C-alpha cells in the first residue's frame, strides 16, 4: 500500500465531477498533511453541513479559521508543529473586498457594488466564483507560515472551467470589445467591426429589454484602473497552477459515467500542461471477505446460502468497479498515481472520520 | 389520468439520474412516442445506456417510438437569436461578434434560461402530438439554479421579450400538467437528505411539484435480525450483511419522510450485475412505468 505523498507540494488542487466527494477528499488530505506536521490551509467550496461542522465552519467563515486537531493527533504528535486552518470560499464577499481594496475611489467601488449587473449576476457567475477562488488562493499562498494549501473546487463540467477562470475574467475586462463599450483605456482605433458589434448589441437590447449595453458599460467602466491589478494577479495565479510544487488531484467515483468524465478531465489537464499528481477513486468498495469462512462457520445451511448470495451480489458490484479501474488506468498521465479511498462504514462527519479516510487512501 | 407532459429527472450526483431517465423514457415509449432530452450531451450517459452514443451533440433514434435529443445552451442561444433577429446575416454576425460573446459569457443565466424555454416549447409540442418528454437534467444544485433562472431573468429584464418569456417559463414549471420533477435517490443518508431538501426548495421557492422520488439500488431483503446475530462472529461477512440491512432501513425511513413531504417513493431493486445495459434498463423501466403515479 503506497500512500499519497504531498510533502514536495505547496498547493494541491482537487478537481472532479460533481458529487464525488471532492470536499471530503480535500479535507482528508489537509488533515493527513497537518497530522504529519505541516502547516496547512484548506479552502472548501460549498461543503456539506456535516463537513462544515467537522471543520468548525458553521456560519460565515470566509477567512481562515484554526481547526482543533486534538481529536486526530496522537499524544506523540502533539509536540509537532502541524496546524490546520479551514475556510469556506465566499465569492461575493471576496469580490466585494477586492473591489473595495482596488477601486480608484470609494465612489467608484460603490458604483460597481450597486450596479444592476454586479448585484444580479456577480455572485451567480460561475466564472467569477472560480476567479475569486484564485484570488483567495494567492492570498493564502502568500503567507510564508503556510506550508501547503489544499483547494477544493466547485463542481465543473470540464476540468479547465475552473483553472481557466483568471484568463477568462482578464480577457473580459481587458478586451477591445469592452474598451469599446466604455472603459477608457487609452486611445484605440475603432474599426467598422466594433461599430457594427455595438450597433447590434444595441438592437439586441431593444428587442430583449435587457439594456445590457449601458449596464455592461457601467460595470466595466467601474473597473477602470483596476484592470492592471486583475491582470497581474491572474498571471501570478496561472503561473502558480503550473508550478512544480503544485499538484492537481482528480477525484472521481467508480461509477461508469463519472469515470468517463474523469478521463476527460485528465485529458484536458494534460493538454493544458498541468501536473496531475494523482487520481483518487473515492468511495471504493472495501475488500470482500473470504468465502471459505462461510463454509467453516457453524451456522445453518440456510444462513450459509444467504451469506453466499450476499457475497455474490457484492462480487458482481466489485467486478463492475474493477472494469472502471481498468478504464481509468489506461488514461493515467505519466507520473500520476491511481489511488483508492475506500468507503467508510458511514458518512464522514467528524475529524477522526476524515483522518481515517486520509490514512486509508492507497494506490490501486 | 396522465403524467406530466415533461418529466425532469434530477438528484444528487451518483444516484443514477441518467439510468432512471433512460429507463423511464424506455418504458413510457411503449405508451406514446417519447423524447429523452439530454442536458449533458457531452457525457450522454442516458443515450449510452440505451445503446446509442450521441455523436457531437446530434440526436439519435433508439426505436420508432423513442428518440434521444441533446440540448446545448449554445444551440438554444443561436436559435433564440435567429428568432428575435430574423435576418440571418445579422444574427450570424451577432453570434460571431466578440462583444456579444463576452456579454453572453458574462450572463450564463441567459443560456440556462433559453434552455428552460426550449423545454417549455418541447412540452407544448409534445402535448399537441401526444408525445412524452423525459429530461436527463443536471444534478440537484444545478437543477435548482436552472429552474430558478426565470425569476432572475425577470429581475434583470424588466420589459421586452425576455421578460415575457420569463413569465411563460415560470408558469410552465409551476403547471403540474406540463412539468413534473422526478428525484433520484439512493439508500444513503446524504442522498436522502439532499433529495428531501431539493423537494422542499422546489415547492417552497419555485412552486414546482415533485412527482415521485425513485429509491434506486435498493437491496433485496436477505437477513433477519436473528440471522445477523447468528453471524456476528464472522466479522467481515456480518459487516457486509449489516450494511445491506442498514441501507434497507435508511430507505424505509426515507419513504416515511417523503410521504410527509407529499412525495411518493418508488423502489428500484439493486441489480447485482457487472455491467448495466439495455436489458437492465428495460427491467428498471418496467417497474417505473407500473408504479409512477398519474395525475
């Protein structure tokens, strides 16, 4: 049994399809690393209530918050310097804070925060939430006292939705189209294409009733002067993602649909030159018990039949699972480990549960 | 007595949404021509289960009475543009324009909204031709967002065609004759709780009715309490047996809780087979068709 070793890493990003337990795995990896003596921050996105509880994140916890590890550290560990801080990403609060911090003036910040587009859409925009996770990540990574940041990510249809967020936002804020829409970013030659685009957008507004042109103008105009800061941080975030000390961990379950999706994630990450450290199959079936035990047991023949039947049922499911593993194994990038996180007997709800998951993750 | 014209199948990730959607569409197609609309055509899991992988967002005909169509937000946006800007050259120009691309990218709600509008039109057409529509929808959280998008659009477009569409989409999802949600769930606490929460959120915030909860992968009864006591010394076997019976009791508790929420629960037996194929889908579909409550 080989363990997942994260000692050489400063950032671990858990990516994967929805519903596979990314948050659980992120929290488990963070606890495992903290228990081995590292100073770890884990940023979760939309965790289940029980995990919130386990990590002490009830209510608002948009800033890192120290998790008491007494229940998972052995007495011998107590002298070590491991620590765990957890936080829960609040994209809206992060965005608001950035706007307040970087806007040209308080009035400019107010104008952005009060704008219709910002109010209605900023928090709902998937891209903005992803980007805000990056902003927060830069903030966490900048703390020299932190050894490892474990990042849980929002469920995404595609792997790069999340990792691409900084580029997308910067492209939006810096685009020629946007400067044409009203942000004053120095003189530019306005082409016929731009004029046509603007006229068309105006026509779209009249038909749909959206009045987008003015709102987008106001929204983007408010960011005037902030663009360079966004661009600079996005560039740093992109560089950090590709850094040798950053490992992407793809989380999936053994279900056929999820495996197919995980394979697409892996392929996309490879194309984007991101370093996949491991693929973890969460909630893997535990080893099945020995059928010989049934025959040796001093129980009725009827009960033996029931036990055999139960074992056969589970063996069929296990066979289904191993087909999934084979499919995944054929798609593993070079240098990445295929790992299993066996299913707990019950849903993880406490720190010791998460520590148990961390300890049970092993290579397939 | 009829089912809602369009059945919207959602549930926690991993609870067998696509399996249930495929089984349901397969079974209902024996009563009237059925369209299975796949909102995640990249994966097209439901189509794969029916034996017809979708190629590049196209549709597939499974049988003379069963068709799978892939719906993408982008295609809906394009269709919408063609409708409101009837001059093809101009709508093409808009779709190709970077400015417009940025604006729509900045408004993902718009694409989701148009997808919902498309479902409304499909349900309307299906009523005229007496067809059934089954939707393999996104997982719970995204499904709720999708269904809530109409009211968000009303907020950002106080007048004009989008506002009018928002009103009609809202009344569509609230009309039990046209729209019904099917929740998939497995006999695990987390999935059960998520399904109950989703049913409550749909009812309370959106006025959307849940037709049924499908308890998927329900283990067949095998061990009595006395059996479990007798095999206690066989630790690993005992463990496996207890687990099976725990799942059954979680499902029984869920049935009571769904009943309190006014949602009937249908059980689908766990299939202990190494692979899921057409035969398994047909078997599950048979159970669903027999037990689904009609209005």
